């Protein structure tokens, strides 16, 4: 309950600056800082990420394949923290940075096509199943935050490892991606190239559900979307 009330208070706080100054830039930065600190307070480990710059990425890599979508440091798993003081230091030192949250520590993320996510939300809502935090990644993905799979004693209790999604295998998983140990996702509010963004649909004040309570609805929705897309292509294409 404390986590929910703190997050709600952050969202309700006025965005104006001192003395009634409502400058858009200052308000935007304040809102961004509050959202990220709220995520840290909810237990999501954060680390700085690159951001869009011009037509490319703020990193120095020529032809970066994932502009604005990757951590700044290769040591992101070690750096990821919920410490508000450290997160605030990063925010002040890197005012344009996106932020990632490391998965498999406090939470996992089930990452699906946006259309499948909407179908699953309708099905879960009709069944009275509570979902946890959910974020949209404009234009084409939706992120369902769940309790972490962790490190089960018997890995055979789980399903094929093809569901496990690591950053370097994103292109191999156009449907459902399971971000657990060794992976990450961008946190709201992150900016993406071509005016894309990551935003909360349901915020981190929500309790993290068991991933199994969502998995069937999400996999079925992904299969429906994939079948619809396949049927739309003429035979022989």
C-alpha cells in the first residue's frame, strides 16, 4: 500500500516550478525525474541508457543498430540500482538519457506485439485477472511486468529456453519475448527515434503478478496476431 500511495502522490504533484514558473522544459524534466524515481522506489533496478540524437544514437558507435535502446555502460547489470540518490545523480549528469531496468532481479517482463497485448488485456480483464504494471513501446510493442522467474532449482520445471530473451536476440523473437536473467527493457519515460516513446499504461504502483497468470492469454494472443498476419500475405510470397 505504501508503494501505491507514494507513486500516486508523485503523479498528482504539480509540475510547475518555483514561483509559479510553468516552463515546459522544467515541467517535463520534473515529471521525468518523478516517474523514474517512482520506478526505483517500486523496486525496479535502473541504469542509464543511450538516447536518440539527430538521426542516430547518442553513443559513438557508427550505424548503431539499436539507437536509444541500449545501456550506456557494458557493466549495466552491476550498475543497475534502486538507490534514489544514485538515480538522481545520473538524472542530473545525463539529462537526456533514457533508462533501462534490469530484469530477473526484482521482476521479469513479458514483451509482446502491441496488437497481441491489447487482445490479451481484453481477455484478462473479462476473466477478472489482475495485471501488474504495463508499458507501451510506440509504435509496436507492449511490456507486461511480472514477478521474477528467478533461478528455479530445477530448470526442467520451465518451458523451452527459446522464450528467454536476451538483448542480442531481440530480432529472433518477433512474438513473445521473456526478459529475465541477463536482459533489460527500457523504462518510461524513454524516447525512441521517429518520435517513438515508452510510456506507462498501468504504473509500477501495481503489484507484480505471477507470470503464469498472464502467459496463456499472451501466447494465445500472439498466435492469433501471427496467424492473421500470415493469412494477409498471398500464397507464394
